[in-house]
C-alpha cells in the first residue's frame, strides 16, 4: 500500500501539461513496486538509472528573508536583494559579485558602487507630437522618450545598455537608440553603435565582448562585438525570412539566443554560436513537445538555461537545460533532473552560475489553473563541476612591469590556482593561490616585473579542484617602449630636443605621438581646438595641453600619460578621442577662445 501511495504522489499531477513530463519516473516507480512484490533484482538497475538523472536538489526560497537571500550563491544575472544605497525604485538586473550592482529606475539605467548610486544619463531625449482630426475637431498629442536601460555587466563593472538619442518626430515609436558601454568606476560612457537607428546589447562578458542586435533604417545586425570594436553578424542558412536574437555570451565568447523563421506557422529555434558568424540550432526537450522558448543564461561550462513551451500555449512553460554530450547538444526538462520536486513544477530557469547552481521559478503542482511562476527555487548540483578560469587582459603599467589577472569560480570546492608566465609559451615561471572556495567570482593577480621594453610575454592560468582541472586560454601582451629604447631603435639618437628624422618636431614629441602627424589648431566662434596624435605604446612620458592668452603665462589643461588620462579640467575640455591604427589615437581638446587664444603641447619625461 505504501508503495502505491508513493507512486500516486509522484504521478498524480493535476497540471495536464506535466502529465507527460514524468513518464520516465512513473515507469521507474511502478517497476520498483512490481519488483518489490515479485522480489526481482531488476530494482537495482532502475535505482542506478534514477540516480544518474537526479542531478539537482530543490530548495524553495519563496518568502525568504533578506538575510537568508544574502546567503544564496552568486549569480551574475540574478540579484535577490537590493544593494545598500539604492533608491526605492531601483530594480537590480545584474551584479559583478565584487562591488557593483546595475539595474534600472524605470527606463533610466543606474548602478550602485560601494553603497553609492549613480544614474546613467541618456545621451538625449526624443520629443514627439502630432495633430489628429476626428472628423469634428483637431486634437494635439505630444510626449517624449528618454531612456538609458541597463542590460548586463561584467566583473569589472562595465555595463552594456541602450540610450535614446536627441531628436524630434511625429510618432512615439520613431526614436533612435544606441548601444552604450558605461564604466561604473569612471563614469565614462561610450557609443558602440553610432550608425544605429535602434540597438539592444544583450550581454557582455568579462573580456569586454558583447552580443546583441542593432539596426539602421533598412538592415538588422545580430552581432558579436570583439574587444577591439569589430562587429561580426550572425548568419543562419535559411532561405525564408528570419530574425536572429542573440541573448547571452560567456567568457569563451560563445553566444546563445533564438531564431524566428517567418513561415506559417512560425518556426522557432534556440541557437548556439561558438565563433564567427555561424550558428547551430539546439533541440527541444522531448517532454510535452515544445516548439518555442527563450534563452536566459549561459555559464563558462557552456550550460545554457531557459524555458520551452508550445507556441499555442505561451504561459505553460517548462524550465530547460541545454548541455553538450560529446559533440551533441541535449535539451532536458529540469523537472526530470530533480532528486525530489516536493510537489512543485519548474516553469522557467532564470540564471545559472559557474558552480552549476540554477535559479528557477515555478508553481505548486495542482495549484490554480493558469497560475505559473509563483515561486522561486534554488537548484543545487548533487555533484559540483571543475572550476572555471578566465585569463583576463594583463594590466601593463610600464615598459618594465605588468600585472597578470584572472577570474576564477571555485565551484564550491577548494581550488588551487597557478599562474604560468614567461617570454614564450614554455612559460618558465609560476605563482600559486591555494584553497580558494565559494561560488562568487574571485579576481586574482600576479605581479610580473623585470621586463624588457617593447617585448612580448605569455601567460596562462590553471585551476584545479576535486572535480577536475581547467586551463585558461593562453594570452600574451607586449610591453610599451621607453624613451631611450625607442629613440635608440628608431632614431639612433637620444636627444629629446633634437630632430633626428627632420620632420619639424622635437624627437620627444615624435616619441609621444608616434611621429606620424603634426598637431593642428582650428577655431570656432567660441572655441580654440587642438588636435594631436597620442601614441598608446610610449611609456614614461606625459603630454599636457597648455593654454595662454598672452604667450607668456601658460596654464596646464588636459594631461595624458601611458595608461591614463585627465581629459578635462577648468581650462580645457576633451571633445573626442578616436582610434588611429593599433597603437595610437587622435585626440581633440578645446578651450574657451575668449579667455585663451593660444594652445600648445608640452611633452615631458618624469
């Protein structure tokens, strides 16, 4: 009798959608019941099969207090409690696990850094208005659109989102928005899609790679953007009209999202892209035969989570996990992978971290009809994976030193981390961090000194816990020149005031600028503007823009040195800074012409 009641508890779902989801587990329970009656040893075989499918322990976190929620594992895309210092209308979207939480105040983006909140100011406001004749009277309608919506953030506090651009029109739908990159630590905001009509950057990884979608007035661009700013559009080999919507990107640069094919009826495919423009479609779980869904998150083990459902029943969703079995992608209903479901049904997977924890929403089995996502759950892996490790770009502080950096997630197990580094891929030097624990991201660094100017060095990072070893992508960096080594190699002389190449500029100015172009001055009715090239591979030198009204007394304005800049102050304002090749940039600085009619560059070595 007890076996039969247990079978009813597992299989007697009132939710018709779930009737088909537990068929495998029903078969196990009924076979076990029969085996106990007949004394067959087959029960051992089915027990083993059940154990392989029971991958997660379910914890209902609905109604938890703030202190309880604070004890949850870290998730980049799920922030359970508002950070200290945030406004009452702040809704958190993402956290870097270290010092920044980003989110929105309605349509206005905002971030909280160490309990201090900063709003992300939109680039502009779009104003719309029109008249409408109803056959009797004219009616006037007007309004505006102003937004700076946050989408995602990486471990360094670099926030990706979209912002409106100033404009006017006769429809509330005709505004322009551009993708931005906002640095929570410096407040710098960069336009990533200056040619866009609309843009929506959906995710950013810790290397600064971004995925999303932008369009001009005629063409859409589902993209992966590299750290250097190059865009690659995803391509799906399908003759029918279709739309690609990238959603997430991990630290391998792997992207997942959805493809809609505009057939009748419409066809929907989740997709995965490892590199370049190519995409592969992902399967759906077999349970309940879904034909559409959405992607919510991806971790650095290439585990993807989201939901799937029938297009004809959009609210009746099931939480899904996509993972690779060898070279084959497998889609699984997370309800099938629980040790015990405690009479709940998982509707959506919202987030996953590198330790394998999953945040999901769901509802009580047998609850009111058409009531879903009423509860929040934490899924805890029965077995934790190997650690994740990402070698981050080195911070090169000068011609003779650098700091190697890495992000790891110990995956809830004690993890040892080793930096390997040297002048070639044989490395030769090591530095170790032992016994790292937890599920929050950990930033580690390693000082590398005694380097030579203008020389390439290599490094990688290895992390090991009880579940395995992970080796990061190997990376390299090149130290900048210093004045003496550059002048000797390029000019054969080291006189900073000389003009060894006879280009009309002192040799130290050549070094600071790369020796490619002369500074130029232009004027407007209100400003004097100095434009100059700045070398990004010249260490140990400072460029200062100076202004004067009499050619005798000079005031220091904007300053630039290797790896840093003080771009504006009370006498000058930086107007623009654009890349010029791989090792330079063009800078334009302005001053009030009514106060300062003259401008010049001063270049000094420490």
